[in-house]
C-alpha cells in the first residue's frame, strides 16, 4: 500500500512537471513543428525539380508584381541562391509551344462572378485579350433587355444581397444576382413595368410588346455591335500571336470585318426606314478599305511577321486558291448574317416576358370574378411572379449564355490556356503551414 501511494505521488509529480515543461516550451515546440512540416512539404515538392550534389534547381511561373517579395524571401533564408528571371515570351519551351504560359485573372469584385461563366467555355491563352469585362457588360445588357421589370429586378437584388450577406459560400452568386437584378430594374424602369403592371410608371423608352418592330431593330443593332467587337478582338489576338496575315486578311480578321460592315450597311440601306439613311461615302469607305487591305495587306503582314512561315510544299494553282478563298469568304459572311439574325431572340424573349404578364393578369381577373375569389386571385399573382422569376429568369440566362458563347465568343475566343496555380504548402495539423 505504501508503494502504491509512492507510485501515485510520483505519477502526479511527473504530470505536474510535464505541465510546467509544456507551458514553458509549447511556443518553441509549435514553431519547430511548423518548420518541420514546412520542410517535409518542401521536400515532397522538390522531387519535381532537378538536383545535383548540394544544389537544387527550382523553376516555375510567377506573377511579375510578386517577384520582388519572393526574391527577398528566398534571399532572406538562402543568401547564396541565384535567382534568374525571364519574360514568358523569351522562354524557349513557350516559344515552341511545348509549355503553356499560365494566366492569372485580375478582375475586380464586380467582374469576378463572371469568371466561372467564361471558364465554362474555356480558359484564355496568355496572349489573348481577357474577355471577362466584355462578357459581363454584354451579359447584363442582354439580360436586362429580355427580363426588364422593376419588381423582378428588385427581387433578384434582394436574393443576391441575402446570399452576399448571410451565405459567404455563395458570395459570387450573390453579386451576380444583384448585378443582374440592377440591370433588370433599369430596363424595367425604361419599359415602365413593375411586376408587369403598366401605367404606374411612364414608358421612358419603349414597350417590348407594343413596339416590337423597333425592339427587333435594336436587338439586331446590338448583335451587329457585339459581333463587330468580337471581330476586332480576334484581330488583336491574332496580331499578338504573331499571325499578322490572319489579323489583316483573314475572313475573321480586318478584311472580313470590313466586308461584314459593308454588307450590314447595304442591308440597312435597303431594309431600314427612310428616316435612317446610310450615306454613300460610308459604303465607299468600307469597300475601299477592304480593297486596300487586299492590295497592301500581304506585304504588310510579311513586314511585321513574327512567326516563320512554314516550308513551301508543292505549288498549288492560283485558281484553286482563289476558289477555296471565295467559298470560305461566302460561307463566313453567311454565318455572320445568321449570327446577326440570331439576336432577334432578345426582342422575342422580351415580348414573351411581357406577354406572360398579360396571361397571368387574365387568370387573376378570372379568379377574382368568382365568389370569394379575391384571395385566389392574389395567390395566383404571387405564384405567377415567383414562377416568372425562377423559370423565365433561368430561361433568359440560358439564352444570354447561348448568344455569348456561339455568336460572340466564336468570333475571337481560342481557349486552351492554363490557369496559374501557385505552389501551396498545406497541413492538417494545428500549428502547421498553409
């Protein structure tokens, strides 16, 4: 019994000593643990890099603004390190196309929710113009045109605010809903529509249902503008990639753009009302610009070419080259015309949005005519608006994405890029590194 008490006392003393040591050295142990975990993770990462003797060669991509901070951090722990940097264009593997240069989005908060929608189509290449801003502006404009209503816009704004404020996990979705709601409310104000009720607000612009011909012309005009922006972006992307000939004389380059604008001007002259006229000098300027590109485009492209032309193969008859080019040009112009007409769906869905309101109010008035039908009439209005916001809002979003992907992105977007993913050190243990 005496031995048991002595053993228990010794155990208690040892536990107290352990507590004292833990309190005294816990901070040091935590730092050592974090450092050990970081070293283990770094050693696991270093197997990807070359090593010889006491030297390790680490290579990778780094955003240029972060270079000074990374350089200072490396030299702080290893003064003998040699840091060599190259521009992406000077990396031999990237120049040959053997390595893809990653991209890093630098979009502000209001544009960030549109990045996943762009990535659904593809990841831009390093030399491509980042399309997020163009996508966001055109997306909100078309969504507002097709889903214009002050009340429905306010509902979307409130739903977006709720996600933004109380569900941080869906922060980007909240911002996207709020932006779409603001666009819908603005166009609803122009239409004079509040939950489908007209007459409460004055019509500041036009009514999609009563001014459908004008609305169709506006939709086609928006399509012409968006396709033109896509062609200009393709010229920029081709020029940046060293494809000077395609940028100037390609069917999706500057030559194709001038021909498209010439055909549009001729169509506008023949189909538009007499109040809208296209002057002769504009037609001559567009046609003359296309002809000038044919005359000086090839020498100019060779003068600024950065890409070595491929080795010449067997000679091809000129008539065959001309025939192939003519067929491709006609096919492209027809596709441009089909793409432009496709934007009429903006006016169609705006009219459908207004027409569904008429049907909803007709059902409500019918229910109100019955005995004790007023509560059912109100319930029908509430349920109808909920269905409109959910179902038609989703339908309009799908139609906008279809116009963006097929009619706009198809003109310039190349894709095949790679996102920048930095090396991250993570640990599941408390006190570890992330």
